[in-house]
């Protein structure tokens, strides 16, 4: 047991005759660790990008709501009449009337219907 610990501490397993197996395994572990670190970094970059896009969507949504409420205010009759009053255009005092047009139905005989 005592010699096993000393052998590990002195890294004798790396310089012995069958050390090539140990080196292969160590290189494999190093490559695997590098791949895991790179994968974690890419994942974190994507998480940050998603958080940034989420904040951007929230900002754009609030801007949309602000613009929509501003548009509703501009479309109100009182606002339009105030703006037109500066140009000397005033709202009508006479309410609009609905115009009904009666369509005359032509009576067609059988041959006129046939040739249409």
C-alpha cells in the first residue's frame, strides 16, 4: 500500500514500459474535458443570448403598447377637431343622413336570361 501511493505520487506509471496505455487514457480524458468545457461555454452563450432577446422582446412590446395608446389618443374626435380648428376646419353641426338607393329590378324574359 505504501509503495503504491509513492508510485502514484512519483508518477512511475507514466514512465514504465506499459506507460503508453496510461498516456492514451490521459490524453482521452484531457480531450473529453476540453470538449465538455467548450460545450458548457456554448450553452452559456446561448442562455445569455436568449436572455438578451427576451429583454428586447419586452422592450419592443412595451413600445408597441405605448405607440398604440398614443395612436388611440390621436384618433379621438376631440383631438382631431382641435387640430383642425387651427386650420379653420370645424366639425359639422348637421348630423349625417343615410342615403338609400333603390335598385330597380329589370324583368328579363326567358331568352335574355339564356343569352347572358
